[in-house]
C-alpha cells in the first residue's frame, strides 16, 4: 500500500447570499490554499478535479453595518465537503475570513444615451432600432448624494461607416462617491445594404363629401421606396398606397404615402401635391321645373 503524501493546492472561492447594497470594507479572499495529506491515487484524483467552494454570507449579514469573521473551523468544514473522506486537511490559508461591511442606500435612475452616435456607410442602413440596454440602473451611495441624481450618462461613443452588425459595451459615468450597477451598458445594432424600388401608384382621395366628386390630376404618382437587399422581392405595389385628403377650396392637395410592409424603411414621391377639378356641380332647375345638365366646376 502506498504511503500518504503531503501536497499544497489552491482552490477558487466565490461568495453568495448578499445584494449589491452590501459594501465590504476589505477585499474578500478569492482563493484558499490547502495543505492536505492522502495516498497518491487519491491526490491525483483531487488534482484532476475542478475544485472550488462557495461561501454563503447570508447567515452573517443581519445588520446595517458589522464585522464578520469566519473562523478556521468553519473554513475547514467547507473545504472538507469537497474532499474525499480519506484526505486530511493539515492547514488552511488564510486561516479565517474577516471583513467589515455596511449597507448603502440605493435607488433606480434612467440611463442617458445621448452621447452615443452610430451611422452607416452610404447605401447601408440600420435594421430596426439600435438596442441600448438597460434603460435604468441602480445607484448606491450616501442618501444625500443619490437624492440629487436622476440620470446616469453613458460615455461618449461615435461609430461611423458601419457595413455590418455591431455590438459593444460602454462604461457609465459614475459621479464621485456613487457606485453604479451595472457599471456598463450594451449597444447592439444590425446593418444591411439597401436599394430603391419604384412603383407607379394610383392616388386615392379621402374625406370627400357625399355631394362632391373630384378628379385629381395626375391620377397616379411615382413612388420610390427604400428596401434592404435581402427583402427586395418581398416588396410589391400592393404594399403601397398614396392618398390625399380633400379640403374645400384648397389650391392643391398634399399627397401622403401609407405602407404596410416592414421592409420598406423610407419612401419618396415624385411630387408632393396634386391639382384637382370638380366632376359634379350644383344642379339648377330649368324653366320647365327640371334640372339643368351638370357642368364641371374648375
């Protein structure tokens, strides 16, 4: 039977059981160093494992501020759970975990993204909206300080000539004495190349009274629409309507484009106004008590 051997290993430590309101006045140890003893076969097994421990701090955090100490016995019990029963723990370094903590006041505030500028190269467009998240963050600090803060600003970012999808993180500007969580935000957008597609579309008059009838001139108009190249064939004339609203005694009627296809991102009319003339008139009675023929009113 092989003789026991002594080795030293270092394992990572994580902590849980507390919120971002808790501020630790000392940095908590990120690793524990263990001197252990066992036979060679068991030691090799230990070395081949991804050993780590998590320390739940919730049982120790009951006041607004206090000092916490996890003694050597508590640390040994935590370490023992992840080691074989045959393993002897000779030493744990550090031998205890001690720290002071206090709870900071907190509130939620908006993020201001006005310093972010993103533009594309010619013949490219941003698809949908630029995603800037989150819209709100949590701030921590003395009550008198955070009471005066309603907005946290993102650092400036200027991106130009984009031709492909873009994603990055931007730090937030934390005022002196204030902690921001999260401390950075995400910026993401999709980009595609676009082209134009043209259609000749009839003009429809709306809001016309029952007793009136008019003819617009011209009665159709050319519409150019911007569409992403991947969706070129998905846009047809049926996706576009051109209308104008009747206004009595107006010199001309303004045209408006209505689209129902999300792939159309911009429209351009060959003209903005159309003229019109009346195709009915008020009927006057003739001398025989009948009605005179209708004469168009221009």
